[in-house]
C-alpha cells in the first residue's frame, strides 16, 4: 500500500504556515455536530480534548486512571524545550529543528520536526497563561537550563516535576471545558478496541473498570493519545498501567505500526534488586556531571565493599573508552558500556546488573555540603529506595527502558492510514526518529494536542457527514461481542500461572534479546519463544474474580495479551533493520570503536508494518525519508 | 537483604456492602521491596491459592501520580514522613510486625473495592473553578508578564500537591481544606489567576461543601500526612480569599460562580 505522508510543498520553514492556510475550515455551527473520541488524558490527550472543545466540537475523553490528572506524563522530571531564545545564546527554530533531526539519528520526518520546533514557542506562552509555575529569575523572567548535551539553554522547567505541572495545566484546561459542557469525561474506562465502518475509524469499545460494563461509543473521528509501549519489557520507568492495547488493537484493525524497534534506554536508573521488583526508577542524568562510573577490574572483587577495592583495581569504563567525553558520554553509549561490563561478569550489586556511580572524589574536592546542594534530593530518593547513602558509598546504577520512539504511522495531519484514526504524542512515530532528545517528549505531546490536531482534524472531518454512524451499527455489535468473549475467555481459562508471571517472563526475554543490544541469533530465538509463551498464556493463565466488577487482574490480562502479540512485531522490526541507529543497536553493525553504523543506502525509511492476520508475517510498507535541510551525516559524539 | 515475616490485617470490601478485616500472613518478604511490591507478593500468593487478590490503586510508583492511597497502621501513606505508599519500603518494618492496611476513609471517598476508593470529588472541585480561563492560542508572549521569583516559588509550593487525598484521610472531620487551598492558592497567588480569584474561591469552596467533606478545625493532621509537605498556610490564605469574596458577594458585587458539572 502506498504511504502518502501529505507533506506540504514549499520551503521547509514555510510548510506549516502554508498548510494552515490550505487546511479546511468548518463553521462553528457545524463543529457542534461532530463528536470526537479522545483516548488518553496525558499531555497530548488533555490538551487536544480541551482545545477541540474550545473550538466547538463535542468531545468524549477516556482514561483508565481514576482522574485525568494521573496520566504518566505527570512523571516527567527534567523540562520542556522551546526555541524562545530568551537566553540570547543563538537558539532559533532552525537550531531546535536541526538538533532534533540529528539527535533522532536521521530517522525522523523533517517536516514534522520543523513544525514541532515552530510551535514550541507557543506552548510556553500557553502554559504560563494557564498558571504553570515555571522556574523564574529574580527579575521575573522565565529561567532556562541546558539539557541533554544541547549547546544552548532552551529548557523550561518547574523544579523536578515539569511533567506534573504541564499536565496540571492541560488538566485545568480540560476541567474548564468539562464544566462548560463541551467535554464528557470517562475516568476508570479502558479502551478495548477501535470500531471501523467502511474502512473508517468511527468508534471505540470500552470497559468500565468499576462496573465491568463493556460499552460502545460512536464518533466522527478517534484520537489515540495513549502513550508508548515500554512496559513490553515489564520493567521500565513507565507507570504500571502504561500499555500498548489501544495502539495494538488499532493496528489489528488496519493501522500501520511504524518503527517499533526504536526504544530508548536511559543510563542512570536504580538497578533491579530482586525478582519481586515491579518498576524501575530514573535518576536525573545530571548526576554524571560529578559522579564517576566504574566497575571492579577483577571478577572476584564484585562482592567486596567498594571502599576496599583499591584505585588500581577499578575500571572507570567510560573514562577509559571515551577519554574526551568521559562520564558524560551520550545515553546510548553509556548504557551499552554498562551492559558490556556486566555481561563480562563485573557488574555489582544483587544479580550483578549494576555499575558504580561514585561521588567520593567530588565530595573530597567540593565538600559534602556542595554535593548535597547539587544533588541532595536525588541522594534522598536513592536512599529511600535502596537504603544506602550515596555520601558514604557509591551509588549503583543500571540502564532502563523509559521511552519508545516507534508508534502508529501518521501523516502530516497526524492521521493514520486508517481514515479518521488520529494518533498524538508518544503513541505516534513521527518526530523523534530513532532517538529522542531530553525535554522533547513534553514538547511533542503538547504541540500535537494544543496546536496541530485542532487545525488538521478539519481536513478529515470536512468530508464526513457528522453523526452518520451510531453505536447501533452492526460493526459495533460485532466488536462488542469480540471484546466480551475475550474477557470471558480470560476468566474461563483457570490455568496455573498469574498474569504477572507471564508478563515478567516476556519482559526478561524481550529485554535480553531486544534490549540495549540486539543481534540476529538472539532476535531469531526470541521470535521462536514469544509465540510459545503466548500459547501458554492462552491456556494456562489464571484470572480470579468476575468480569462485572472492579478486577485489576482482568485489566492486566488484556494488556499482557496484547504485549505478547506486540513483542513479536518489535523483534521482527529489529531483525529487519540491518543497521544500528539511535536506540536500535545491532551488534553486527558497528564501527570498530563501537559507534552505531547506520546504513542510509538501504534503511533510510520508516518501516510501517501492516497486520495480515498472521502475527509472524506482517507486510512491510516503507516511507522513504528524505533530508532536504539537515544533511545525512554520521552522528558522532567524539 | 533480609526477609520479614509479617501479619497483615487488610480491609476487604465490595462496593455497597459492609467490609471487614482479613488476616493475611505474609512470610518471607524481602526488606528491599516497596510496600506495594509487598502487596504484589501477597496477591500472587492469594492467586496461587485460588483466592481473591486485594484490589488497590497504584500507577507511577515513583511518588508523583497520586494514585496510591493506603492507610497504613492508621496513617495515610504509612509511617515515613513526606513519602507516598509506593515509595515506602519494607525495611521500615520489623519481622513479626502486625500491619493494619485500610483504604483512605471519608464519606466523600466511597469504597469501590478493598483499598480502592472513589476520589472523583476532587475532580469536581477542580471543575468548579480550579483553572484560568484562557483559550489555546490566545496568550501573549510568556515573558510579557514578569512574575517575581518569590511569587513563582510560592505558587510552585502549592502546585506540588499530587491530589492523593491523604489530607482528607488524616483529618478526623475528613476536611479537604488542604487540597482545595493548595489548588486555589496556586492560581490565586499568580497574577494570571487574579481576574477569576473570587469566583474560583467561592466555586471551589461551595463544591467542596457539597461533596460532603467536613470542616477544618485547625489541627493540622493534614500537613503532617501530606507526602508533598504542603503547608497549612495555604488554608489561611483560602480563608482570607473566601472572606473577601463572600463580602463582595454580599455587597452585591457578585462574581458568577462557575458550575461544578460532571
């Protein structure tokens, strides 16, 4: 199937302006006749629901949490990028665009990234007007900090909780519209399926997580703002409820899933401490400014207290391997170096999956007081979780999954190949290529919701007769039956293993074979084992309780069933992409010094996978990527 | 790492029915596990025995989403100061301990199942005025309105509230004053929030009363239980803002109060 990305013609810097001019308008009286279903209430979902309602559309918004304010956007710490150039340090829309394309290792769509950089400035204005308490200078102007190795200071922040503050801003806009009657909110409601009528997405099936009722909702368009799929690895920095269900079910109804193998691993997380572990916690990367990463040189030293290992017996892995960058080597490089040391049997802590991040030298040089001023809250968090004081002994860190760049394929209007189905935020694939830069996720969620979809959705709706499909349509009845049967199937299985035990096993497998480093043999093995595990899940899972009440085990069962299927596509995509780029590292494709080796000749495309009914044999559609403004080059950090 | 043997007394309840405490033995709990991971282990064992696992709310497990909500030994979020349940770790307990685990209790937070309560009253209070009416795309440049660092920092102190409801659960009257005062206070402090200050204050306070939360008697249990250490000074400010708004209303300078809506 040919993929038309609908990128506007003309010079890069003029495309979005031109597209806004060329986009269709719907008069205010007619807007009221359209119903838009928004699934998810994070930054993308809340901002889209609120803005579409302001414009006059009727909106229904769904989230599985008990309140829209709890979506996982809330956990973002660092900040949000915007090309305001308030620092007068040479930033511009073009520079933010350039950094993002290069940071994505030339696997993002240029036109989308440029638009993202353009609207970034409006986001800050909007958030400040809503009362988001960004950090400020004494003169009353907004403060900025540098982030993620950028050469300019363009990151706006609100202490260590920028995500919460931006989400509360979007949530307040959503509340304003709920109070005004424009948005109907459905909390504790999980989407189970997309309903298509004549090839168009015209509704969804949901389950009420309090009463268990499975219901149909019809609309004129559907927006999926449902986040990423990092929890396929079981352990990640994502919230426990984050899942792939909405996007995966849409995929099975015809939407293409693009670049699932692009997953981002963050180097500084608190390591796994036991098999009871449920999630991983991120520690700010800023710690690497003063901390030195090391492991013992000798395997027999791994059990010794770190203080008893003399200087000569320590291997400062990053300083040794990357003398110019040292402990500030980029995320992907640092993550892989830690993995290599642990694979070599020199990892520290429980399970041998950890490296030391040592502040002893910094404390000696600057004093404990200065270090406490810089990192006190992080040291406290570390102590709360591990029971160890980083003032007295080195921290232990290990990389963890925390963001996924892949997602449903969308065109310039953020519409998938399935007409009517729009995908926003982390759930789509378009803006970050193979690697996302720090402080860019919040920017994209809000750009899509506040500024892109309110304009581009009209290009679809203008061709639709509002309210033409109702939930009485036979397709809804059919979908309701399928979802009800699936729920009953989980409950009727009455096997021997809990949902979590399957999820853990799947996660370990995918992390091992399709995590920080991937190779043909490992991926092939995973592709053999995933279907076996999936089959066992079908016949041996146990889900207690009933379907017509609050039943968290049943919710998990549906999510894990979808991860079991999705994991196969993740590995297939990783196997197909015979190159290394960004977060996707194939050990067969590297330079002698360990740098990722891209293959622009053969792989400069977005891989958009099409469901064929056979999970092991999806069809690959390619959207070729062309780079007009930022020229293809080796992404070197040396 | 050591293992703990614990005796749990866990509240079990189905919506609309009377509840009871269930005795659950929890041997061999790793002291490195978080409190919620201990509950995961307990649930896995219950499932293996063919019993109904304990339902509890949780999501981010890093102390920011505000979803986890247990009363542990009578204290919301348990014994550790400024810590949510998900960040509480088992090394704070001793082997042999008996731990009482209950839902957040308040008339305005009805039990859905076991430890899961309905906190949608907080959302309805926010809808009654907890926002600044600004249309997407209409604002001026962000730096056109200077806001002093002290003011911005104060607003940020209030904005740190994660809406978990521990303040309500800690209060003998189940008052929501700390939550409402933090939410109203953030916006009432900032210049952007001034135009709607009176209608916001009246709207939120009246919705709070309608939801069935009790009155504040200034004993500050809420502040002690708050995982984000929100100060009771915000309650003082809310009382002041409310007095001003109500007097203006009585004098006929009436703000039109936003609807609660749902």
